[in-house]
C-alpha cells in the first residue's frame, strides 16, 4: 500500500507549477533537437531514393544517348529476325567478356588483357544451349584506306584462337534476309 501512495505522490498535479513548465520546456527542446539532428540524414535518404538524377560539377550535364546509329539499328533488327530461332543476339559486348585468356606468364597475360580492354564486338551471336559465342559481327570495320585497323586485326586473331567466327559487314550496304542468312551461314538445322 505504501508503493501505491508513493506513485500518487508523484503525479503531475503534485508537482509545483514551475516544475511542470520546466518539464514541458525540456520535452519541447528535446523534440526540436531530435528533429534538427535527423533532418540532414532524412533529406539525404530522400535524395538517394529520388530517381536517376546525376549531379556533378556545375558545367557538366549527362543524358542518355542512343545505343545504335540508325543503320546499326536497322541491321540489328534484321539480324534478330534472321537468327532469332537459332541463336541469341547481343550487342556492344566487350571482348574480354567473350574470351578467356590463359598464359603461363601472368604478367604477359595481364598486359594482353589490358590491350583488349578497348575492344568491343558490335554484335554477338550466342548459342542458347552452351551460352558460348558462335559469331562476332563487326559493323563496317575498314578504315578509309580499306585496311583493317590494328585493333580489329587483333580482335580477328583472338576470335580465330577462340574458335569464334569473325564476320565483317559493310556499314553502307542494305542486306536482305536471304543475303544475311547466307553471309552468317545460318540454317534452320543449326
């Protein structure tokens, strides 16, 4: 019974008016402090959830650009039409993801992998069962003098070593479905 009497003695009515005002003031100050301490964290969290906006230096802007030129898009659509039942079609794939380079000398291997870092296959036809690249198609790879560039020659040699067909198509030629099927060597029984 003494415990219940002591609890009644601690009720808010039993405290003097000045103590009640101090407790109310401390409660308000605590809420204001917590709000101002959590506001920077909360606003940063909202900004990261905001969307795909990119911030950078004042003079820099970023926007999406097309993956293909118009002629490459037309060729991609035709390539997809011709090979969709036989092979999977991928575009703009780095060569280092298509081949595995092994060498006894680890430093030489690292240097070679660095040299192929810039190589990108325009189109890759992949076997759906093995998920290995069958054909790499380069879109207009000749330079102005009609010769293959050194990087393209390197890519062609790498494809031969990895037993991947390397096919070059002309950038300014419009292919028919039959021509492209013949050029790629695709048949229904592949």
